[in-house]
C-alpha cells in the first residue's frame, strides 16, 4: 500500500506540487501538463519509430508519465540543494568574518542573519538559534544548543568544526585565534571551489550519458526501420512477420522501458544531496566488524580451517574422477581452491575497506585538529576530538592517547598510530603532529600551516571518494545503453535472418 502511495506521488499534480513546495518552489498546473504532454508525445514518436502496437505505446506513455514526476522532483531537489549549498557557504564565510571583527557568537549570528535572508531555510534556522540562545536561561551551554539547531538542518562536518571552534574561543575567552580562523576560511574557500568544479564535471557526465542514451535509441530505431523495409520485399503473407512478431514487439517494449528507467535513475541519483551533507552514516557497524576481524586475524588458525574445508570438498573431486565426469571433478577442485583462498581474500578485502574508510575520514578529523592547535597542545586537541571523530578513527585515537600516556615524549605512538594498515599519506601527516608538539610556538605555527595546505590534497581525495560513493551506479549507467543496444540489434538481426530463411523456404 505504501509503495502504491509512493508511486501515486509522482503522478498526482497535487502531490507533486506539495513536494516541490517543500523545496521552496512553485509548480503550476500549466507547467505540469506541458511536461506530461511532452512525455506522451515523445513516447508516441518512439513507439511509431519502432512500429509498436497501440497497446504497447500506451504502456510506454503510462510509464513515462510516472517517470516525468520523478524527473521533475529530482530537478527541483537539485536546485534546492544548490541553494542550500550556497546558503551554507555564505553563512560560514560571513560567520568567520563577523566573528573576527567581534569574537562574540550571538552578535556574529545576528550580523550574519542579515546576509543570508535570501535563503528561507537558513534564515529560519538562524532566527531559531538566536531565539534559543537569548531565551534559554536554564541550559549550561546555550550556544551549543543554538548551534545544534543549525547543524540539524545543515549536516556538514565543516559547519560542526566551525561551531566547535567558535565555542572554544568564546568559552575560554581566547585571544590567539586569528590564525585558526584564517585556516578555517582557507579550508571553506577551497571546499567551495572544489565543489563547483565537481558540479561542472557532473553536468558534463550527465550530458554525455544523455547523448549516449538518445543515440542508442536512434541507432536501434534506424535498424528497426531497415527491418520494416526488408519486410516490404517479402510476399504479402509474410508481411509484419518481423516487426509485428511477438518477440520483436515484446523485446522493443522492454528495451524502451529500460531506457526510460535508466534516464530516470540518472536524473534522480544526481540530486545534489552530497553538496552539503558530507557526514558518513550507515557503514559504521560494518567497518567496526572489519577492524575487529583484521586486528584479530590469526593466519595459522585460518589456514587450518581453510585446509579442513578444502579436504571436505576433495571427495567430490575424487568421485568425479571415478565417474569420469570432468564437471563433477572440476566442481570439487574449484570448491577446494575457493576454501583455501577464502581467508586471505577476506582479510585483504576487509583491510582494504578499513583503509578506504580511514582515507575518507582522516582528513576531516585532521582539519578539526589543525584549527585547535593555535590555542591547544597536540595531545589535548586529540583528546577533545575523540568524541566527535568518525567511528573508524575512534579506536585508533583512544589507543594513541593510551600509548602517549605511557611514553609522552617518544615518537613511537605517532609511528604506530595506524598499526598494520597501509596509508602512507595519513601516517606522514600524523607524524607532523609530533613535530608541532616538540617545536617552539612560532615554528609550530609554520608546521601547522604547512599541514593544513597538505591536508587539502587529502581532503580533495576524500571528497571525491564520498562523491563517488553517493553517486554509485552513474558510471554503470553509462555502459548500459550500449550493452542494451547491442543485445537489441543482435535480436533484431536474428529475427531478420529467421524471416529470410522462412521466406526462402516459401520460394522453394
């Protein structure tokens, strides 16, 4: 029932308009009818191009109308998320500038509010945050409560880092914060530039895939017309035996429906959600299990288990040899080899997944540490970051703090931070923190600035990984049109050959 209601949401103008109004836009009935009419016209032309029967053209039209709603909502969602990204970027930039002039959270929020009133959602949450700060007299930390209102609406790791830093400056009455503010501003500007570049790349990718989709349909449609011309050269009794056959009609309908769905997926996947939200969720438990597996991996024990499992499979291979059946013998040997290889394959794949998660999360954590280092020592900054760090990093950080407690002046805990996980760039960046700790304040600032600049490379790499994860399947979609077209042309060619063979038998 819920699925039916969900599908109806994309067909009903009332439901569509309500959804779009939630994004802050208006959607008129005239625009909706124009979009539906265009979809129906396109499906009619496609159906006639492929010589489809009226009933199948109607099916295409019905699916197209539903997909039209999905595409329309996706376009408005993308526009809304673009607006959210720009509003968030403006808020963070103006908040930094206002706070640098006067290091007071409330006055900075009030000044920033005037700059972001163009965005309804941002203005609303800022007004609510200011109301919480000025009206709540019972909470111990009203500033954190007010910032939570903003972060709930705009989940972003940079926003949380900025708010945490502003809180530390206000609560500790810090005076040495200008360099950290400049570092934060540099990181935000770099993020904005990279995001706009990625948007451009994504637009080009969408354009290319759309062109491939339409070209594939055009080529298949041209071949369908060649089939129809071939039919005209046959006797009257053979008329429509190819394009009118059940196989051609059904295959063509499925082919066009798949292309409609591919286009809908392409539009709906690129909805811009990644523009703001860069906080990982969903795979924390899985990564935690992988870490436990890798850290507790006993090669000898796993090898014995694998050998036992392989020996259990060997009787199948022996039985196949006795039966003189290559299939049974091959199956037994294959299962035995799989059993022997499974421990090492599982270990490598899970270790690689953990390393990928570390590469994705570490730069975000290092960014937060770097802005704390101008008014904190390294160990204290790391201790305070543990609670807000990504789950994949938390265990490594806790172990590091434990080891530095035993040996505070040694570089050993810094060298062993990631254990047996291979991530040279991360290890090098983390070792820089040891240099920061041991140098004078002036020299350490130079190291911190250098660390921030080098961290931008890691952040860019991590952001691309996040973008690829959030847009998983887009590259696969680019391959599907050519594959589907190839299968369709092969099928049509088979029908053509079968038709001519039938025609030749009729002549004989």
